């Protein structure tokens, strides 16, 4: 922990925490809106977020590449679904093109953020000193902290053991017996990559996944030259990808229409896996969409290889080199890969992020919540990017980000108009009403009613991940910031008059 007495102190109008896909978009959107005094605090030595950290073989995006780009920075993707190296290069090149690097303070981890009411500022303590900011944008992302399972005896395993999100590339898998714990999105991607090298791979599956075929394909240079001459053609293909994603998302919100998608997934399984016993073990007992939707055209094939064995049981213990399943089986392994996902939605800073009446961790002790996934009551001038209940199984993250950032920059512009000490805080009533409508809508979706479990649910029965409506509705709701949903404290009477003129007509008692 840094000693603040010898560290730097700096001030900024807006501080962004995190330099992943969210943080980069935030800086660019803020500058476009006229906010130049922006500092990004990034704990690592380079940008990229989850695309920097996840280096496992085969890591890539599960939405079409043309949707996984900022609308202001189209890219000549090499494939229909981009791999991790290309995405990371895209983020780095976009940051360079927009001059974002000069706003980032690398190797600077935020240790604490505290709202100071008298100063109308956030005070942040970091590993390189302190920072004061008028507003804070938390852009740490939901796929941030790996979830290490509490498996008795895990620490006794004599071989290499690591989480898939922290892949140890120093371990040579050639000729090794590899045990993989978990069959989520990462396993689906890396299993086909490691299977040819390993002597044997045992895959422990506690819950089978619905897997749809992945229509991946190369995008040759000639096609991009055609797009350069005919930009409408590229827009049309991008629109087709969006329409396809939305056509999948619609039945997820209306489960009575899911049967065709489930039939497609079962056909994919049947044509890929001939062994009936293996097919039965891979067949889910919940509705498609009840857990994260997965696409792959190589995972099932990898499971049928002679050196791969599916273990349809959860891991209950590790005893030396033996991995013990709930069914009593013992499997000898040389390497143990924990593909057990992330603490989705948990903000590591939450226990140290102090609002007006406590920490964010305390505010979220009952359940994670945020108005429109962006503002939390009791945390003035603070905004979350990709906060609770903003994602679906099909909506691309950049789409959500750009909609959110229109909302945030509008809010900050109105805040600036209110004077140097102006503050805004979402009304508890607005937040509560939104939460009621949100969870009522979720109750009829497959996310809640499909019989699945997993990271959608922060607490048993409380879905803190999914947006229950269409992407179009999300964009519309976030398109215009509504000041009536917030309480305001303005600087001085003269400034308050100016700020009031800048806001839509509303009762004066709303500005307090």
C-alpha cells in the first residue's frame, strides 16, 4: 500500500477506473462531449481489461466481430468472430488513434474511493498517491475477478494448477494428463486447442450447456476492399448480424417461442456426437438461455476424441494427484485447469467505495442494484458502466456502452451547468420503482423461468445480470438522461438559476 505522504496528488473533473473496453469508450465519449480533464486509473501496465487478462488458448468473442466494435471505429476483422489477440490489438489501436493513452495512469490501483460532502468531490487513494475528482466512472467490467472454487485438498495438488483466466503458458501440456474443472464458455474455447497436444484430457462437468453452432468464417481482404468501395454493404452485413442476435434474443424473453432454437441445438449435438451415452450426459435439463448461451462448432467434436473423457460430475476434492468426483471417481492428473468462471458483477473496490451512508458492498449486501445499471442511490456523481442488469445473452457490449455513455455524458453536462459544487444523486424512489419493473419483467423470461442457475443470480432467486427487454428498448431508455430521476444540489443561487434554465421544465422542489 502506497504512502500517500510521498505519493502524487492530482485532480480531475472526471476519473475513470479501468482501461478496458468500457474505460476506453468512456474517455473518447467524454472528450467528444467536451470533457478534456479526464484521468483513467489502470492497475495494470497496459490496457485491455478482460482481453488483456484472458490469454487461454482459443480465447475469443462469442458475438459477431462487426458488433464487437465501437460504431466510431469500424475495423477490418479477419474473421466473423474475432479472437482475443485481434480484439486486444483493436482496442490498443483505437486508443492510439484517439489519443487515449495520455489520459491513462498505468500501474495505479485504486485502494479506496470516498465521497466528501463538504468538498463535493470524490477522494481516491491509489497505489501512486491521491486524486480528487468531481465525478467517478467505474469501468472495471463484470468479467474481472476469477472465481477459485473451494475444493478440499486443492493446495495439495503436486502438479501445475491454474485458473483459465490466468493461464500459465510456462506449462507444456504435451504428453500431460490434464484435468479440466468446469464446462463454461472458456472450456468450450480452449478444449479444442489443447486436446491435440495433451496425452489425455478429463473434463469435469457439473452442468451441461446448451451449445449452438458457431457460424465463424474468414473475412478475406477482397471482401474488405469491396466494403471500402461499398460501405452500405458493410452496414447491411452488420445489420444482418444484429438482426440475427435479436432474433435469438426475442425467444429468450418469450420462452414459449424457444422450441426452434432448442431443436437446432439438439440437432447440433446429435450430428456432432454419435455416442448415445455421451449425448445424454451433454443434454441439459433446463431451457435454452437459462444459463449463458454458448456457441461453438468445435467443442463437441473435441469431446469425441479418443484422448478426451467427459466426467459428468462435480469435483468434490483433490487428493494429491487424484481429482475426486461427486460420483466417487478418482482421476489422476498432471495438470489441473480451473475453468470456473468469474465473480460476475462483483466490483473489487465495492468494500472500499464509500458513499453518503456506507460502502457499496454494504449497499449491495441484499442484492446488487443500480438505476438503469448506471447510478446507485447514495453515491453522488458516480456512474457504473456495464452495471447490474444491463446485459443479455445476445446484446454486444459496445452497443450497451455507447448507449450508457450518452446517458452519462448528458448527466455530466447538466452537472457542469450546475456550478463547481453541484452534485446529483439518483432518487431512492426512482431506483426502487425501476427495480420493481425490472424484476417483474425478468420473471417471465427464460433467464429466470428456464430452470438454470449460474452467474445470472447474485443471490438465490435474484437475477442481477440480465436486461429483460429488447436492445432497442435499452438504447431508448439510455438515450436521454432524465433529471427528474435525480436529486440535485447546485452551487449558488445565480448558478442554480443558470443550471435550472439548462434543464427541462420541472417543479422547483425537484432541484434540491
